[in-house]
C-alpha cells in the first residue's frame, strides 16, 4: 500500500510530496525546472508506460529557509 504522499502509476509507487512543479505550466521555449526535496544527484522522467523519457543530474542542494528542506533542481527542458 502506498504511503500518504505516494500514488501508484502503472503499478509503480511514485512520490507526490517531494517533487514541486509550476502548476500553471511551462512555456515552450523556456526552462522547465522541478525542485525536489531530499533528492539525489540524478533524476529521471518516465513515460506513462514506465520507459525513461529523460534522465540527468540535479543541481544543489540549496537550503529552503521557508521549509527547512534541502532542495535539488532537475532541469528537464530538453
């Protein structure tokens, strides 16, 4: 059973509470960056079928003074 901040997508547990995205959306020719609390040095974006669409290295960490979390940043603009 998933934890309170997780959900099953295609049979796989994914964390919903750690990744923060712009909820308005992203402009086509602008950077697309997600902040991830407590992330490691790499990230992967998965398609609905589970295959990897993009992977890369995060930058950070940067301490968020408001939340007290260490945030890493995943640039998935490509």
